[in-house]
C-alpha cells in the first residue's frame, strides 16, 4: 500500500506505536531521576495520590488534544490547532511560545544536563570546548537522521524510548525485593498547600506529550492514531511513574533526604552495587538526549507549518526533494539549540518555559471548544470528548490554578515575551503590506 501524502507534501508514516513511543520519549526526561525524592520528601507515602491527581488534570488536557487532533490533521500540532480556530495572530504567538520559549530553551538546558551527566564519568566534558564538540556531534547526528526521513526519525525515537525505559524497568523489577513495607506506611496527611505545591512540580513532569503532535501532518489515519497513541503513551508513563515512586519510597524510606538529588541512582546502588549509580548517570544522559532528539523531529514541523502560513520566511517551508522532510526548518532549529546550549543563554530565559507550556495548553483547550461549535465539522467522524464542556472546563480550571502558582518573574517575563512577539507580528504584517503596494 503506498504511503499517503498530504497537501503539504509530507508523508503519513507515523502509526500508533510510533506516536505512543514519541509521547513517552518526550514526557520521560531528566526529571524522573530526581522526582521520587522531591515528591516523597514532601508527601511521604501519600505521594501516590499526588500522581493520580496530577494525571487526572493532565487527562483533561490530553482529551482536548485528542479531540482537536482528529479535527485538524495538518502539520504543526498545537500551533495548527490554535491557528485553525483563532487565525494567524493567535497562531503566531503560540508558534513562538512553542518553538522558542518551550522548545529551544528547554532543549538547550537538556543538552547541558547530558554533558553534566557524562562529565561525572568523563571529566573531559568539563572543558567548554569539549562540551561544544559534543553538542556539535549530537546535533549533527540528529540533523542527518531527521532530514533522511520521518520514518528514520520515528525509528530513532522508538529505540531511544525503549532504551531509556529499560534501566527504569530494571529498577522496578529488581527493586521490589528490597522494598520494606514499613517505608510505605502512612504516618500523617500532608497539608493542602504542601500537596498543591508538589502537584505543581509533578505537573511539569507529565508535560511534553504535546510535542509528539508536531508531526500531526505525518500521522497515518489521525482520527484513530492520535487518540490511541496519546492515551497508550500517557498510561505507560503514569504506570512507570507510580511504580518508580513506590519502589524508591519503599527501598529508601527516611533515607530519601540524604540522596534527594539522585534517588534512583541510590536505589540502583542498593540493587547492583556502585556500578548502579554510574549506569543511572548514563541513563539520565540518554534520557535527556532522547528528549532533544524527539524535539528535533517534532518541533521543526511547527516552524514548517508557520512558514507555509506566511508567518515565517518561505525558505523554512521548503521540503527536501528526495526525503520530503522540512530540512531547512530542521537545520535551523538544531543550530539554534546548539547556539543557546554552548552560550548558556537559556539560563536567563528558562523562566519562560513553565508559563509558556500552560498558555499553549489553555489556547488548545479554547481552540477545541471553538472548533467543536463549528457546525461544518458536525458530520465528520472525529473523536469527541464525552461530557460536553465538563472535561475542557476541568482543564481550564487546572491551568488557571497552576498559572496563579507561578512566580512574578515567570509571569512578567512571559508577558514581555508575548509583547515582543506581537510587535514582530505587526511589523512583519506592515512590511508585507508595503511590499504589496510597491508591486506595480
């Protein structure tokens, strides 16, 4: 059966396994290697309920993504959804938030986590020049894979997701024999404020699934694949998080505080000895690189979609003649990650990330509500979130609550960033208008 090709020239090659592993790869990152201690110290054995509460909040958002993803099947994911509902201006803002504030800065930070983890084993990576060389090689590798085809990019994501899950699965399977039931005993309930603060931290450990939908224009049978892929990936992530928290809590108990920076490494050392900590450092590096690798496949499609809509230079919307991949967008995105990772510029701007993710989620939920009201789509067989507006409203309430928990600098920097993006948009619009007038 021939591969379906979209109006944009992209090839639909991503199925349910590819999408679900993409979701897993983009969600499970560096945070999981420290998360059990953060949650365990704050909540004790009550931590499991924080995961479940957080999963319910995320489920309300994921359901909206599943619905709108079956309605809008062009490339671009979150950007395409918002642009379809609210037009170019709103899409432009979401595109910048997604690509720059959430994507490039986050990936630059992860690349430094990769080098920091490897530097513990190979001190040569403490040298700035060697770090730069490492970044150059890794970025070049990812550029080549993703330019050669979406199938190759998806294959890499599948393998890297499996590789990052294996050491975590090992901790779960072999750690259960070291679990002490007394460490899982409930001593007292946490305060509401402590529970809320911990859920806020946990929420961002579940984010990243939306990046997998950057390849929405290359997903086979999106009306079936998107809901199935999102939910399968999310369920696997939740199961892993719950089991890792239980095993870590059960093995370490009150010793969690002493190893709060690397609780999974401490569990690994109890299971297999000193080499366990080293293996977990390597696993952390692979996990972070997997996140970046997934983004280099997913996020350039958002840039590509924006270029096709006239929001960015047309050059960024070019497809490779042989491989049908947005190769200019891929190279541009990877080069920007490299520049910020080497310069360390992401550190001053990283506070944009949290608010950006929440605003993107909020915009997608509102877009879902608006497109649902469009009578033209009523006859199409698309996935629809049950319960009317109940699920979207739960998602909106969760996001508003999380936004109120952000610091003033996170909020202020995001407002300034959006204001600058608005200025860029209207300047571009003015320049285009003047060019049209100048044409005889």
